[in-house]
């Protein structure tokens, strides 16, 4: 995979805190620093299965009766933890999560695009239509 042409999406330092569970820290070529909690990364998994699940959820929004969400009991779901991580070439990271999921390749382009800070949200994510 080619190196991103947008240097804002090129990492200069990466720290993955598996043993402490603190998450992922990346310093980007433009000096911006991003922090990602592991549960957030699991929710933002870019694999096809997770993308399909998100699309199904999005298509169901507004189709359920109004009373359904107010009367439904939330199910307990433990927060995902990364058990290990591997660098994939010079373009991505693959995490192995505690829920058994490990098919997502988190490209640096994707990671910068889903950076949870408001500045990156404005710069890299388009407004929902």
C-alpha cells in the first residue's frame, strides 16, 4: 500500500499500551497527537463485517416504534480490550481484541480519520447527510 500523500496522516511515533490497557497514542507528521481507547477502536473497526453491521444499525434507525427504545433493557457488554497488536507493513495496525475479533486492519489513514478530537472530526470527516 502506498504511503499516504496527505502527510497529516503519516505517523511519526506510535505507542500501543497493551499491558496497561491505556490504548493507542500516535504523533502525526503535522505534530498532532491522537489518543484512542481500545473500546473506541473496536467500535471503529474498518473490516467488512463491522461495516455491514454499522450499515444495518443505521438503516434501522427510525424504523423501530418510539416505545421500543425506551422500554428495552440494555444488555451488559464488557468493554473490548486489545490482547495484542501487530504492525502490518508500513501502513496499518491489526489488533486482536478480547471479544475474539481480529480482522480489522487499522490503516493510518483510517486512524487519523477517526481521531476522536473535534479538530480531526472537522478536518477529516464529512458531515452526515
